């Protein structure tokens, strides 16, 4: 359950930052499984506020400070991000740290089949997503002041270790497929090791699209962003081709040709053409197994927060329950990778 904000305290804070605050109203926004998110309306302007949840939190989670830092840095690039307006570490204001950013008036679409659109519009939006993530992986992170934003090298190894540890420390039990992936992944990591800025959760519903054009005007939800492996980041974005639409946020099993959505191999080739990362194809099933494990671990964390009573979203129990099915799909990817290496 998202708690309401202390409006008088927030109004005072906004005024101290030189931001219009008269008539302030805070409206909880859908999504925001990890960090409670609000649209702030005043008589003169709208904002978005994201804050850490209250209660006991897992180490390193809910990093609103990192979200603010990376979006502030990317303002100097071609990657579309909202303007950062304020960051508050003082927990006496709203109980936890938070930041305030520009409100982007556009479309946020959660259904990746893009219902109600013409095939050519769907194709254009998928092309735009591909362009944006390829552009993100081309950003010179040192030039924008993010050289200390993460460690260079061994990204997948560190991620597997981190999420395995988080699952092991949780009290909610994990499935057999999840345990198999935790044991299998460390010994199969490809040797090519490249470091770029990565988003960590790049997907359709973390983009704000222009109101009428197939153009991204903002990339949101950077909590998991760091310096890491661009192919791990891109393959995470491609998980939807493997997840049934009946399970969660997927397009597997849909008639993609009829919809105008590219098949996964074509989508991957477009990224490879833009970035030159030819080795993506050889290890694709490994990257997919890794990302389905990682996504399952993230959802397992949501299940843990639901059990602890600290979840930000109303559907946290339902969302957390999807961890097991995703791990099962991931294990099938692992088996395909094993077969391809013989």
C-alpha cells in the first residue's frame, strides 16, 4: 500500500527549491513496484516524485539517488530523459529520500502487443525502442561523469552473485528451476566482456512516448542502472519474445507478422547492425537464461516485500508469484544453450 505524502512538508520543500507549490495535490501513479511514485499537481506546474519505500529494505535496493544521478547526467546526451528538479536526502521531510522530476505528457503503454494500433505504428515503436537502447549503449559514460557509477568488468558474474544471494537470504522459498539457474549460470558466462552504461530495466512501459508520434520523449525507472554488459541489457529488453502474453508483459505466442511487430531474430539483427556486437547471436540463449533468472529474482524480491508488508504496489503478491514461471522459461533457455554447445 502506497502511503500518502505529507503535503505541507512537501509544499514547504518545493518552495525552498524555487518550485511552484501552490495548491499542491499528490496522486499515486500506477506501477512503481519498487519505489512509490506520485504525480504532483500545483496551480502552475506538474511534477513526478519518486521516493524510497518505508520499512525494512534489502541492501542496495530502491536506489533513488542513483536514478536521479544517471538521469541528471544523461541530460547532456541524446538519450531522452525528464529534467531532474530536486533531490532530497533529508528523511525528516517525507520519511525517506526522494527526488522530483519533470512530468512528461505522453503515452506509457504496458501491453507490448500495442493494442488498437496499425501494424506500421507498432513497427515504428519497436524500431524506436531499438534505436534508443542502442544509443544508450553508445554513451561515453566517462564523458558524462558516470565513471564511478559502477564497476568495470565481470558484470554478469556480479549480477548472478548478487541476485542469488538476495534469493538465498529471503524467507520466501524459491523454485527448483530458480535453484538450477543459480547453480548453472556462474560456469557458463561468455568470455567477451564489454562495459557500457546500462539501464537494467529497459522495456516498453518504462518509456514515455510522444502523444501522437512513435518517438520516445523519456526513459524512466533507472533504479537498476549501472555500468555493465550491453548485451545483458539488450537481451533483458528482448525477454518479451519468450514470455507468453497470458503470463506477464510478453508477446510469445502472438501473431507478430499480423501485428507488425518484428520477430526476435530480426530485432536482434537490427541492434547488431547499429552496434556491431556480432557475438550476441552465438550466446543468445545464455543471455536469455541469465535475464529470466534475474527477472525472476527481482519478482521474488517483490514477493518478499509483499510477505513483509512493505510492497509499494497493490498487486505485489500477484506480481511476485510470476517468479517461478519465469525461472522455468529461463531453465529451458539454459537447456537450449547447453544443446547448442555440443
